[in-house]
């Protein structure tokens, strides 16, 4: 097997409408068409990759996370904080890029990552 890339990341959310508002208005993703699976959710575009929001009454957020690549971490953090969202930056680690972490309304952890330049 040789993967050609990540198609999508699926995360559980308690309130899909609240979550889609956060992911579109705060993080800048756009809504894609989604089939009716019989439960709430949204499919979102993130610059050619997808984030799938799936309704769950008990999403059990934990240490898992997904990372969104950004070109200018400081600008992204400022934009998100302007929405009243807490964002925690961490010291730079060579090879890991510049990172910051936040949580969506359901408690899912999101990493913002500005890769080190080659």
C-alpha cells in the first residue's frame, strides 16, 4: 500500500450547527455537499482536504487532534483570538514547526502548524 494523501479527518461533535459555525466563521473552512446519513453533520473543505463533522451525544474528546497547516501562525492566532477563542502557543521545536493549540465547541483539540522552512 502506498497512500496518496489524507482524504478527510472525521471528528465527533455534540452540536453540528454550533460546530459548523465555528469551523467556517473562526477557522475559514467552507461547507461541501453531504449525503443524508441519518445523523447530523457537515463536510467541510480545508484547502483541498476535508474535515467531516459527525454528530455524537458523547464525542469523548481526548488527546487526539488534527493539525491545520497555516502560512503565518501569528496572524492565524490573532484572527482566532479576535473571535474570543483561547489559543495556546507552544515554544518552537526544530522539526515540528511553529505550533498553537485550541479546542472546538465540543472539546476537540486542533493544532495550527506553520512548518519550518527548508
